[in-house]
């Protein structure tokens, strides 16, 4: 009976260690994700302020005021 108890006790301890490792990995991944979002937002702000990349102003197609010849 004690052998069965000790065997199951070891299995539960291994499971608890495994569960703790998974929790720590999830927390670390969440921190990296939050930091990546902050960096991306900063970079997009830079691009918008400098009007670079896809944030360039649209070119007019000549439908504004007519110029005299």
C-alpha cells in the first residue's frame, strides 16, 4: 500500500513541477507579447509623424483647382 502511495505521490509532484513550468512559460510569453506591442506602437507613431511607408499622404490626381494656361 505504501509503495502505491509513494508512486502516486511522485507522479503528483512531477505533475506540479510540470504545471509550474508551463505557468512560468505562459507568463514570460505574455511579457514578451506586451513589450512587442509597445515597440510596434512606438514604431508606427514614428512612421506616422514622419509620413513614411504606408502612412505617406495621398497624391492628388489633378481634380483640384484648374490652372490657367
